[in-house]
C-alpha cells in the first residue's frame, strides 16, 4: 500500500499581545485602565496602539506630570509583558554582596536560558533620556505604535529564533523611594560596563 503523505504542522496563529493574560501583566493592565488607557490591536494594520479606554482615541497630553506618570505605567506594562510572555527574569544589580551601604539597585531583565544558551544572545540597550528597559521611546509608544516604540518585536524575534536575551537599564538612576543607585552602575557607562562584565563577558 502507498504511504500517506505526512501532514505539515499547522502554524500557530500570531498572538495578540494586547490580550495576553498573565499575573504581572494583568495587574499592570488594570493600573493603566485606572488612568484611562489600554493597548489595542488595530484591525486595519495589525499594529498595537496606546489608546484612551473609553473613546479609543490617541493619547491626549494633559501636562508634564501626567505624561511622566503615564509613561512610567506604560513602562511597567512593557516590563510585565517581557516577564510574563517572554519569561525574562528581573535581576537586580549590583549584586547584594557588592552593594554599597545606603545605595539602591537597578533592575535588568534576563531570559531564563541565559546561562545555558551559549549559541546566540541578544543584548538590548536603549538610548539616553527617560526611557527604561523595554522600550526605545515612550513618546513613540504613546503617539504611534508599540511595535515602533518598544522592544517587544525585537525580543519576540529573538526568542522565536533561539536567542537568549538580556535587556540593560542604564537610565535607571533612582528607585521608587528616590534612593540613588550604587556608583558602580550610575550612568550609562558604569551600568553597561557592570552588566556586560557580569553577564556577557563572564557568562553568568
């Protein structure tokens, strides 16, 4: 008898990251909603946009204080997404045994296979300014699309293609309690040098 041809596996549908529900992300989505905003996937171009919850209109500037607070919440949402969807772990640097008394640590994000995947690695470092781990420009996330303004597409590509991922956070100079970070990681140069030496150069 003739052998039946093997069926090709069906491709998994692309996930709409505005509807992914995980613990960290669910909490941050609720906090965004309290400020009147949500992440919505466009039916026209498939891009995800930061819109007002009630009207689905684009971001509306109120004042700088409101803009900064909303930007911080959007950053928390992106970082929660990185942890829940891509399984990146939040790691605090400098390590506790190297932390100066009274100084704060800064979070970076490291994929769970960082220590075991020695073949391919992607290191992401945003530019200077108010941007934090997870996005390139908050103004682009707010006014254009998440695909253009955040690191989500880059991390998604990396994870699908066998890369481990680490996301630095060189603009993080004070924690939520307004405590200044350790001198070892203060500023882009020190932060990047420390993270590179501990995680990339030495393969922690």
